[in-house]
């Protein structure tokens, strides 16, 4: 079995390249995108068309209802099951959701349900004494994890203590348990890159095309049909709902806001993927044939493909 990650920021063309590669080399594709995973959401997601998907076995596109809870741990379990069920297949894992990638490569603690009463008690304790006291408590219980987070990271301090009091296990030990069972012990991580100005131009064109194709109308139907809720926070969807509710006064302001948020998201993705020292950066020329050839040459040199 061969597993290839094809990563990169939004708008760089991961999906197109992944499907072209899969068609040529008979691979199966797993989406690693936290928005493409939702049903009913077509515009604003970069989801492949039915025509692009034709003839290729692919997973985790249109996988769950938008109102369903889905975490990085759920993603980890789904991918684990897919790969275990198809041990002789080769896979491309394509997308840009950093937490999903991290879950597969580094492991992730199980998704422990929140206990709001316990969380409130911990917050009250911090307010009565100090957050330093809570951090010190965490340090005594799980020194390794405490060293990885800031003393001012109240969210992670609360979560780590909550997990300990609910399970009797530290965040670090839970992650180690999962890491020991990580199924991807051999993989190739390809990271698409390009000039920032070129990426931003592509993002702007992409966003314009979504609006021209009726993105506002699609979101309105999803919103009125209760398919997405008021607190659905994917980029563009919340902003369109704010526009429909009169909070954003003009369509031009709406479009520019969405473009800016997409660009900011791309910057965060670029930064995130730099953490993987094993990555192989591939300069995107946006010529599918040439970019595909670059990938092929790299994989041949690594022994992943036969020349």
C-alpha cells in the first residue's frame, strides 16, 4: 500500500491535480477537507464535480450532514477504517485542513465529550485564585503536555484538566495511545506552493466564480431549509447569512470580505504545513501536465512509482 498526501493552501488546485493523478495511476482519493466533507454544500467548498469524480473511488466527500458534529478524531477513525478495509489499494489524501493532517501523521487524543459543569467549576477556581494555579495543577498532572502550551492558553488548560478528571488519563498519554496505533507509518507528503500574489489572484477569481454561479442563493436555500444553522462558521457561509440578514450592507463588501478571509486562511495553511520537515515542496505552475510530471518524477526518485 502507498499513501500520498497532496497538501497546500486553499485555491492552489489540490483537488484537480489529485484527481488527474488518481485517474492516471488508479489510486483512490480521500478528502482531507473539513468543508468538502459536508453534504449539500457545493459552491464555496472547492468540491470536485460529479464529472471529475466519475470513474474514481473517492471517500469523505459529501460524507455527513452540515448540522452533524465531526471532529479531527472522527476523521482519524474514518480514514483508519477506509485504509484497513482496502489494504491492497493506493491512496491520495488530498486537502488543506491542518488538524486532519496532524491527526493522521502525529496521532490525536480520542474525542472526549465536554462536561460543562466541570468546565465551569474550573473557570470559577481560576477566577477565585488565578489561571497560574490551574496551569500549575496541569503541570503536576501532565508535565509534557503543559510544556507544549502557553501558561495563558486558558482553552487548552481547561480542556486538558477536564479530560484528566473525566478519564483519569493525561492529554499526553491519550495522544501517545493513539500515536502507537497510527496506521500511516510510511507515506509521502507533497506540499503545493506558489508565489503569494499568484495564489491570491486565484483565490479572488475563485470567489468571484462562486458568487456568479449563485452562491448567495444556494446558502439562502440551505439556511431557510434548516440544513445549515446560524452558527455554521465555514468561510463565506456566515458572511452570506450576515448579508441576507442585513448585517453586511452591500454585495461588493460581502465579496471583498470573503476574499480577504480566504486569503488569511491560505496564509495560516502555508504556515501550518511548514511544520512537517518530511514534506516535499512542489512549485505549482498551474499547467496540469507539467505539474503532474513534477509529482511523477519525485515519486519515481523516492521509489513510490515505477518509471
